[in-house]
C-alpha cells in the first residue's frame, strides 16, 4: 500500500529514481526515473491499484521543461511574484520560478506522491515550495496569485476543457497565465499568444518523438481560452 507518511513517500522516490538534470533546464536537478515501465509498476504495487495514469512526478515532461526554461531566461516576469505551479508533478516549474526570484510558490497536484516529489526536488535545488493536494479546479482561482503556470495539461479532452476554463477565469481576475505545451491533442488552436518555442529533448517512452517542438503560451487579457 502507499507509504503512510510523507517521509515514507520521500524514501520511495529517492530509492527508485536518481538525481538528473533535465535536458532543457540544466540549472535544475530532479529525482527522475530512467524508464517509465519499472517506476509505473512499482507505483501501482505501492498503491495496490492497477491501471493508474503514469507517475507524472517521475519525469521531466516537455511542456514543463519549456515553461521552466522560459522562467529562468525571463526572471523579470516572475521576480517578487506569488506563483501557482498547477498540476506540478515533480515541481520542476515551481522550482524554476523560485530560482527566477518568485516571492513564494504553491505547487498543486492531486497525485499522492507529488508532495514528496516536490519536497525532495525543492531540497535538491536549495529552494522551498509550498504544496497542496487540493483540487484547485473545485473552487475559483485564488485571488492572491500573480502568476499561474501550467504544463502538459491538454492530454485528455474533459480535463483540458476544465483546466483551460479555470485558467481563463484566473486571467480575467488579473493573474498572468502561462501554459507549456508540446502539441498535445486537446490544446486549443487559437485564442492564445505564443511567447517562445523550443526544441525539447525527451524520450520515445513518453512521447511520439525524441525531440518535441514545445511552446510557451500566454492567455491574453481578453481571456483567450
């Protein structure tokens, strides 16, 4: 069954991953898995449940790498800001925001392991990110957030539609919203502003090609998505 304590989950992650630097964000070290199948199987065994989605926290996904790269290269965008890393996974984007000078970061993810992943990865990079396992989509976007970051959110249609509506609401409320996406199936084809484009190295285990054309998008003031 799932380790009962945060420390138990941290121990699981450290034992089944290794510190690595994502190809597109060498400034950051993360506890990552080398292969998807073994860590996926171990996670299902630990949770005593078959058919779970991939352990997103164990990999540096292309959209997140693009967002992290953009933040580090454009620290003026994030310096002094209060930030939400939505669907944080490993915490890579939130860690990049802290390295770029954010005043504080809240990493949000409903996966039970992500709190531990964010904790060990933040520690590895000498920063601190807060964490919540609450589903932020169940409430209006927090009014305190200056900047909301979301990577790789458009791989399932119902979720993509729900997240994009929530992010649009956040933008209408005054928050800056940035999305990292490598051409996922349900990413909107219009209504967003492209800020940057990268060629991000990944793995054929995770994606359909080893190099993914990945963009950083902003929801414009009018609401876009």
